[in-house]
């Protein structure tokens, strides 16, 4: 990986805007910009302190390209750990290109995707999981996703993994030491203490692995399928939740023939609602396709809303759905409660636990429904400052580390020799190291940082 050259990229979105920021990193960053920067107070840029901002004109020979602000960050106290210059110019695409082309001619190279953050990782400014959290932070579109990314970028996840790895490494060193004295039958590692450590590591790894289910849906939006018979108000409910006319509403049965999806943030958590075709027997081939897709969405959803008219008895349909999808969280919602009396509502409450009552048409009960959905999402876990895993790569490494730890535990129980246990301990250390980048390859880094945006 080339790290001794100087790279440049637009750090703000492309296109016209009030301002644009162009970032330069590398050993020549300050000297190159200094040659083409004319300060309004005649300061020499190379002589200025780190973390200072200077107003002046950027020159290409005798031609003024723009009036700019230049920010200086000297190594190692910069994002990348190298000398970094950030040029804040006017947001004209023409000006942006003129400035970038000027420094490309002077010896800079266009940065590849994620290269600034890769340099930050390679220069020890952050570990690999923190670097990946940068991308998650940029992509976050809800308060929950933002909170998780910030927690990881600040090193919460890294600290947990590094602490586990260090404790395991200490015992691994003692096990390896025993191998050096294998002929003398000595034991340096306390097996009882080691057993307690393995129990602790197993619990932490299992908790992290279990958190992935929540982290994944928060990162990508919690999918909720709205199902029920035709004309029970599924599309009206979707529109009421979104507070816009997203789905077509009609008295004609079978209006919704395909899935309609949209998402909204509730309490800082993104929910992805899926309005499905009405469930019924039909000879209409197009509607049959829509119903088949409805069942597919039920399989994919984390939560299923079964909507029915409060005035109608749907015991058979509800029991069938619950029997078919025993592993699904099914929320029963009685719609059109404005058409029934309180006595009927009370009878439904006695019959079904945790049933919700709404009138999708008038909006009655919609806010209560939103709070119920938020509580069912388990997003309250975020308030406990627990570490939540959102990254597929981390999840895979945790699974492999747990498998290796379980092999070590089995070896302990079977009183296997130290050399055999050492193999599994090294494997567990390897997979834990993969998460933070203590163990990495060029291919792995290239794959991770290629998913970043240019300029970051």
C-alpha cells in the first residue's frame, strides 16, 4: 500500500453549493499549498501553527482561482496522522475542479475511496472497527443508527474486544511457556482461573453475537409487514403512520396487488413498513402473485401487524396465522373501532392479550401504536450503553472466535495437552484480532475501504 505520496479529493458532496472542502494529505500537502496560497496578511503558510485557519487567495500563476480559507493540521495531530490541508472554497463545480487539477499537476494523486481513513488506520489513529464506524456514521439516517456508530467510533466496541484479547493473550503466553518446559512437567497457567476466563469470554461473545439481530435491523430499518384480508384498512394504516398518501386507498377489494414500502423514524429508530396484498382466495392471477409476495414479506419481517375489522370475528384467521408463524412476533390490531361500542372492545381485550385498537381513517390510536412498535423493537437496549454489533464482518469473526473458545473449553474439560489447547487459543486470538485490525491483510483492507466515499 503506497503511503508516501500526497493525495487530494473533494471532501464535500459533488455539485454546486455555498462552499466546498478539498482535502489534501501527505508529506507535500503544506508545501504545495503554500506555493499557491497568498495570505491577505502576507503570512507564509509553512510557518503557521497546526490547527489554524488562514484567509487568502489561491493562485495558479498570476490567475486568482478563488478566495479561500486554508486549515492546517500538522502530523501526527491530524485525521490521517500525516500533514493535512483542508481548503474551503466557494462551491462552484468549476472552482472545485480548477483547484484539484492545479494540485494534480503539481504532484498530488487523486485519493481512492476511503483512502484518508485507511491512512488514519495504518498510522494508528484508529483501529479497524473504528474506521468502519466512520462509514456507518456517514450512512446513519436515524438517531439510533447514529448513536451506535458514535459509540463504536469512540472505541466502545474496540475496548471490549481488546480487553478480552489481552486477557486471553496473557493466559496464552503462560500456556506457550509450559510448552517450552514440557519435559519438566510444570504448569504456569492456573487451570481454574483459565476456566473462569473462558466462561467470561464465552458470555461476552454470546452477548455481542445476540446483539447483532438488533444492530442489523436498526442499521437497515426494522421491517414490519402489514397483513390482513382485503379492505380492512391496511393501506389507510400505512398512510396514517407515514402521515402521507403513500398507498392507494379504495373500497374495491384487491386494490393493493403488490407490496408498497416506505420507512419512518419513530423515537430515533427507522421502521420499514410493508403494505401487502389482501389475504384471500382469488382466481385473479395478478392478485395471486401479490398474495404470494405478501407471504414472502411475512417471512422476512421482524414484526407482523395483523389488521382486522373490530366488528368482525376473525378467530379462525388469527389462530391459523399464529400457528403457521409460531416464531414471528405478531401484533393484533383491531381497526375501525369508531364503528363498535365499548362493550365489544372490552370483549376483544378479554379474548386477546396485547391487542391494539385503532381507527386508521380518523387517526385514533396511531400514536399509541407507534410507541408499542418502538417498545417491541427492543431499541431500549441503546439506553444502557451496551455494545451493539451492526457489521456482518464483525459478526462472522465473533462466531468463529466463539467456536474456537468453545473448543478450548472442551479441551480443558477433557484435560488435553497444552499444545493442543494452544492451537485453539491462537485461533480465537486471530479472529478477535481481525475485528480491530490487529490481524489484517491488504485484501481485507482494500475490500473494507472500497465501500467508503471518495474524500473520506
